[in-house]
C-alpha cells in the first residue's frame, strides 16, 4: 500500500505521560501536515513540513507539542505531559508541490488520555 | 483568516435519491481551491471533488457535483443516485492558492445517513 500510514492507530495513556506518533507519507510527497480532530469537529491544522523544514505551526500547537521530519521522510509528533484535553484523533496528510488535488490523509491515531 | 461553515450537522437520504450538502466560506482572496472530503466511520478521509475558484464551470465526478457560487461564497455538494456506501461524514474544505503552506481549513462536517 502506497498511501499515508500512521502508527499507532490507537493510544491510551495516563495523564502526564509522553506519547509519540509516527506518520509515513506517500513517498514522492514533499509536503506533510498534521491535523487534530476532536469529536464533532472538522480537522484543525497543527503544523506543516516542506521536506525536512517545519514552515508553519498553528497556535494550537502548545509548547508541549513537538514535530519533526528528519531527512524529509517520515514525521513524528510528540506530546509531552499529556492532558485530558489532548484526547483527539491526530491526522497526518501529505501532498506534492505539483498536486492540486488536495492532500492525502492517513487513517489517524486516536489518542485517549485517562 | 478563512472560515468554512457547514450549517447541516446531519442529513439523511433514501437510497437512489439525491441529496445536497451546504457549505459557505469566508475569504478575502480571489484565487483559492475548495474541496469536499468524505470520512467513513473509522476510515481515512478521502477526496470527493475539488473546485478551482478561477473556473466558472462546476466540477463533476460521476455521481458527485458541486454548485459553486463565488460571489455568494457558497459551495454545495450534490450526490445523485445515493448509495449505502455514501454514508459518512462530509467535510467542506478551503485552501489558499499555490504558495505558502496550502493548509486546509475545514468546516465542522455533515453526517450523511443513507436509508435503504
């Protein structure tokens, strides 16, 4: 399968713990996005990478959140000292500079903080 | 900042019938892209149809078509001959023109139920 892959699919963690999610984009896509989706809402933009450079971050991305994309391939999103309000679906998407067909999404990682 | 509004939290349609989902948006830009995405339960979001703002012709993809009214900032999705597999959350999304992050701004979604 050459689509966007996210791992894990589900994560349950205790409040205060750190979690890390991984996204493998479509191989030829140089743009990678992270979105957060809470129940009953549409996805909200968190951050964007072009190759390995993180070029934009939303104000939603507090200091406890950090994202990386080493070598412009896969990306990781880490949340430190998780809070119950972090419970959400975290979506990764990728696109090509030449692609005007929107972005291709992964299946998401559902985080539950207890 | 751009905003997208979907005023119908839920819609239902009988199989084989036609349904229209509404979307309005706010922007000061003259060139942009609009999308409809489908998110089936527990499955990934997939692109249904897209529209470039500079094109006056409404986009069509098989049973899916849009009614794009640029002056009114309206972008509705019409699903013809509805099928059980069309049941999903549908999200309208806005994207700035080429350049910048090209991030998507989504509405809150419309849950579509298809009744047999």
